């Protein structure tokens, strides 16, 4: 899934961000549909019952989490994106507290504060004056929005039980995700930045659809079904390492001291916030 950061940082140089997000999920849907169409046709009543949930999951998992990182990639670094995205498990705790009555104990609270401080250390690039002047990097804020969107997707994917098989559900999530992106893609296409349908476009869209799309989403869903939302959230923590490695080797980015401090705070906060959940599991 960390390869999505490569797409966000490199793909937007060749394909407009909303176009890349939209066509990525259209491609995922087209690839999966031949394998799931027969089963979906038989489960039409289930689809009618669950379509609102499927649209929400598509809007969050494919819309917000699909478009926001690509928008972020235009103005921020791959290292920043990786570190900020690891805050998503903390937002899972917050959502669980407000909507599923999961208690936040002192350990979780301290972990939450530590993680959020770490995230803001990255956003303000270690400069308190930047925080005071409210001059945040737009890309960092897009990435923070993506982290919240992924938290919503993750927790509702787990709590909303379904009678559809994994690939059937994923096919529909991809469809509704593309549908949620359609109006924004059309605005981008006809008003701001038209898409050039060339070899670069097809290469990036296909890569985005297969690697951080079909493969990553399927494995994440399978892991969550087996382990639960909280434990599966740990897969996001390696974004920090992969983000820094990708940024250094592929995009000539430097790993600054504030990245190190932010990473330490995020990992420490996540350790505290998740420790009790690990013991329960």
C-alpha cells in the first residue's frame, strides 16, 4: 500500500490528480467485474440493502483516500505523506470512542497526544512560528484529510458486516468510489486541467489500480477480517519507513531532523494507544 505514495508523488507529474484517482478506480472496477458479475447478479437484493454503506466506503476509501494523496503529492514530499498517514490509527480510536462507545483510557490519551504532536511536527516542519502564522503546506493538510478518511473507511469496513464476499464487495466499493469522484474529475477535466490520454497516463493508472489498488486493498481487507480494525492499523506504521526510502531513492528528497522527531513521537504514541488493545487480542 505504501506504493500509493509513489503514485501520489510521481504520477501527478504526468496525470492530473483527480483524473488519476478517478481512472484508477474505474480500472479496478473493470478488472474485477468479469470475475464477480455472476455472483453480484445473484446477490442483487443484498446490494440494494447495502448500497448506502457501499457508497460511503467507496467515497472514503477510494474518493478521499484515493484523491487526497494525489492532491498532496503536488505540493508535499513523499516522506511527509508517509509519516502523516500513520496518524490514521489514532483517528480510528477517536471514531471508535464517539460512534462505538470504545473507552479511551489514560494510556490511550497520552498516546493520542504524542501521535498528534508528532504529526503536527511534520506539518509545521519543526517550526513553531509556522504553526502560529497558520501557514501550513497545503499538501500536508490534504494528507491529514486522507488519514482521517482512511480511519473512517477502516472502522466502518470492520463494523458494517456484509453478506458479500470480499471481491464482490470490493468491486462495488471501487464502482461507488469512482462514482463519488466523477463530478470532481469532470470539473478538473473541463475547467482546470484536461487529461492527456497518452502512454504515461495508462502506465500510471494501471500501476495505481493493481499495486496499491487491488493487491493492497484486498490484503488489507483480509487482514482486517482476521485481526480486526485496531491491529490491522499497524500496517500503516511502515509507511514512515517506506515513505522515507521511496523519497530518498526515487525523488531525491532529504530526511530532515524534524522527520525523525515526528516519527519517534508518532511511533511512541501509537505504541501507547494500541498496547492495551494488543493485550486484549
